[in-house]
C-alpha cells in the first residue's frame, strides 16, 4: 500500500545522502516537544526535537494538520503508548512501514543541553546567534520600525548543503522548491486518494496596507492551498484562523506581530515575518489582474460621542508613527 512512498523517497536518496551529513537539529521550524519532561527525565531520554523541514520534503502540511496534529505548539498530548501501541500521532508513520520504527530513542529524543526549553520554533543554540540585516531598509542596530524589531531574530542557516533553493536569509524557499518541482510532497498517505481530489484555489487577495510607504499585500490562495487544505485555515480546530469571506477578518500588522493571523504559520514554519517584501509584494497603485479580489476596508466606525472617552490618543499616534 505504501509502495509509492518508497519510490517517492527513492527520489530523495540523493538529498538524504547529503542531508545525513548535515546537523538535522536547530533548523528553522523545529519544534521542541517537552510537555512530558518529567516522564522523559525518569526514562533518561532528552526532550524531543520535531524537524518540520525533514517532513515537509515528503508531505504537505495537510497530511499531519489537523488529522494527526492540531496546528498549535503544545496543543497535542503525545505519548509513547499512543505512538507504539495505537500507531497514532508520530506512530502513524513511524511504524516500520512509512518510516522507521520508534526503537532508537535518541533519533527523536535528541535535544541537547544548552538549548532553550519550551515549545519553540526558532531553536537557538547559545553562542551561535547571528545578526541578520532585515530587508532592504533598516538594520538590526537601527530597526526600520516596530515590525522590524518584531521580525528581528536569529534564523539559523538552513540546509545550506541540501541543494534546496534558499531565500535571502539562507532559509529554504519552499515556494520555489515546489514551483521548480525540486520537492513533490504527498498530500495524502492513502495512495487510493487521487490528487485531483485535492482542491486548489487560484484567487488572490489584495490587502491595502495602511500608510503611504508600505507596499500592499497580495495573498496568493494557490500556494497556500497547495500545501494546506482549506479547512486548516477556514475550519481550524479550536476556531478558524481566517473566516472565508472577503474582508471578514480584521487583520493588522500589530496582530501579526503578536503571532496571530498570518503569523500562525509565518515566523514558525513558513517564511519569517522579517521578510517584509515577500508579503508586501505589490507596489501601491500598480494594476491588478482579474484573479485578484480587492478587500475593501471596512466602513470606519461612527464617530464617538463626546461622552465616551477616547482611549489614549497620544499612544495610538506613537504606534502609527512607529510604522513609518
Ligand atoms: C509529519 C507531520 C507534520 C507535517 C507534515 C507538518 N507539521 Fe506542523 N506540526 C507538527 C507537529 C508534531 C507539531 C507540534 C504540535 C505540538 O506541539 O503539539 C506541529 C506544529 C505546527 C505549528 C504550530 C507552531 C506554533 O508555534 O504554534 C504550525 C504553525 C505548523 N505546524 C505548521 C505547519 C505547516 C505550515 C506545514 C506544512 C508546510 C506543517 N506544519 C507540516 C507536525 C507536522
Ligand atoms: C506523515 C508521516 C510522519 C509522521 C506523522 C511523523 N513522521 Fe517523522 N518521518 C517520517 C518520514 C517518512 C521520515 C524519513 C524517514 C527516512 O528517511 O527513512 C521521518 C523522519 C523523521 C526524523 C528525521 C531524523 C532521522 O534520523 O531520520 C525525525 C527526528 C522524526 N521523523 C521525528 C518524528 C516525530 C517526533 C514525530 C511526531 C511528533 C514524527 N516524526 C511524525 C514520517 C512521519
Ligand atoms: C518517533 C519519535 C520517537 C521515538 C523514536 C521515541 N520517542 Fe519517546 N516520545 C516522542 C514524543 C513526540 C513524545 C512526547 C513528548 C512531549 O510532548 O512531551 C515522547 C515521550 C516520551 C516519554 C514521556 C511520555 C510517555 O509516554 O511516557 C517517554 C518516557 C519516552 N518518550 C521514552 C522513549 C524511549 C525510552 C524511546 C526509545 C525506546 C523513545 N521514547 C522513542 C517521540 C519518540
Ligand atoms: C493559509 C490559509 C488559507 C488557506 C489554506 C485557504 N484560504 Fe481561503 N482565505 C484566506 C484568507 C487570508 C482570506 C481573506 C479573508 C479576508 O479577506 O478577511 C481567504 C478568503 C477566502 C474566500 C473569500 C474570498 C475568495 O477567494 O472568494 C473564500 C471563498 C475562500 N477563502 C475559500 C478557500 C478555499 C475553498 C480554500 C481551499 C481550496 C481556501 N480558501 C484555502 C486564507 C486561506
Ligand atoms: C496555515 C499556515 C499559513 C498561514 C496562516 C499563512 N501562510 Fe503564507 N504561506 C504558508 C506556507 C506553508 C507557504 C509556502 C512557503 C513557505 O513555507 O515559506 C506560504 C507562502 C506565502 C506566500 C508566497 C511566497 C512566495 O515566495 O511565493 C505569501 C506571499 C504568503 N504566504 C503570505 C501570507 C499572508 C499575507 C498571510 C496572512 C493573510 C499568510 N501567508 C498566512 C503558510 C501560511
Ligand atoms: C506574512 C505576511 C506579512 C509579512 C511578512 C509582513 N506583513 Fe505587514 N501586513 C501584512 C498584512 C496581511 C497586513 C494587513 C493589511 C490590512 O490592513 O488589511 C499588513 C499591514 C502592514 C502595515 C500597515 C499597518 C497595519 O497594521 O495594517 C504595515 C506598516 C506593515 N504591514 C509593515 C510591515 C513590516 C515593516 C514588515 C517586515 C518587518 C511586514 N509588514 C511584514 C502581512 C505581512
């Protein structure tokens, strides 16, 4: 049944040969799993490092999210008995059929001493932090704006030797990797399911970014629906990330900086927020094509009556002027 997987992985033999010589830890998108730290200490195993990149070479996000794992760090209660006896969670694949059996503990329980604890994505090994120049404007010494600061962070040089296309930070450019068909991740573990059943959506959505100097954002549905099923965004377990209605979500950069909306994935598994122009990809006033839907800004709220005190206007001013 899983024969196609094996032939699929044969395509990556070359990759793997190179990859195995690379440290598979501390890559962008790694997640440390240590909710059960006490039990793990008792069994004398280290915390688990889950490498997203190693899996997304082979599988699209929807294979795991959210049939196997909720798309939120710490939201899944994973245990060894579920893995080995029930063959669920990691055991759905690490069962000796799709992938190796969970016999060698340290293959998963691989967190080394000195790494920051907790469910983090940008695993950082002390002493290896690097400064990166953020975008074309601003620097880490003098960030361009509050959002530059939010975006500042250490992004480990990913997989330099793997042959996957890299972005300007040296992180894997997964959009290019699939466009160039360098990786062709599966969208289902069930070979009976035909690829044509995977729904793609080709509309694009124009978000008009407030302010003069910030280019607008065109959100492409196609690359997102390539990796992710509609329901991951629109019918997310524990509440939708986005309501599937044009203009229905009050998305702001501040909210994104706080880890909401687009930053539910970007800055975690998808490319980082510091890559401003990859989202702010459309110069203001440039014509748009037919597939692009324009999000109309919501009608401004009615003016407040004098009886209602306006909340800290000076502070609001400050935040806005921080943007530009
Ligand atoms: C092989 C399974 C697998 C695949 C494929 C996979 N993930 Fe995950 N993902 C996980 C696991 C495991 C976690 C951790 C869940 C936890 O901590 O409870 C996770 C967590 C996440 C989180 C939560 C991070 C946070 O800080 O809350 C995001 C976002 C995410 N994945 C996005 C993606 C995206 C986007 C893709 C596809 C590009 C993807 N994942 C592919 C297994 C997978
Ligand atoms: C959808 C199937 C699937 C799920 C679910 C899955 N894995 Fe994997 N995983 C794979 C495959 C396939 C490989 C590559 C196996 C190979 O190269 O032989 C792999 C490789 C790995 C590796 C790479 C390192 C190495 O030595 O090969 C680690 C670590 C790993 N998995 C951990 C986990 C953990 C932890 C979980 C659960 C949180 C998990 N996986 C869930 C399919 C899966
Ligand atoms: C396929 C990856 C994988 C392998 C291999 C693996 N584990 Fe785990 N293990 C996990 C994950 C994921 C968790 C949950 C971590 C968390 O969320 O706190 C876990 C949790 C645990 C826990 C604490 C929770 C519980 O169920 O008791 C113990 C103890 C443990 N593992 C021992 C082992 C031992 C011993 C081995 C080797 C025989 C091993 N593991 C191999 C992935 C793995
Ligand atoms: C990465 C998350 C994501 C995925 C996956 C996704 N969407 Fe969306 N979708 C959005 C965002 C963001 C909006 C804009 C919402 C707004 O304007 O407030 C949107 C808007 C929509 C809209 C209204 C605008 C339009 O395009 O007509 C529909 C309908 C929709 N999505 C359907 C789908 C379907 C069907 C799929 C799967 C094939 C899908 N979406 C996959 C994020 C996503
Ligand atoms: C559920 C996860 C998820 C959410 C939420 C999400 N994205 Fe993405 N996005 C991805 C993944 C996965 C890719 C593929 C590239 C990668 O992994 O870096 C991607 C790619 C993109 C690309 C294409 C880049 C290119 O080089 O072609 C743009 C632009 C983008 N996202 C913008 C947005 C915007 C704007 C939002 C919020 C309105 C958003 N995304 C929300 C997961 C997500
Ligand atoms: C993952 C995609 C994404 C990335 C990366 C991103 N933005 Fe945004 N940005 C958005 C979206 C979506 C909006 C909302 C537009 C709207 O108001 O509807 C936005 C809005 C803004 C606004 C307008 C104010 C507001 O709150 O709406 C500014 C200013 C801004 N972004 C600056 C930045 C800067 C600076 C960076 C780089 C550090 C950045 N953005 C990176 C998606 C992104």
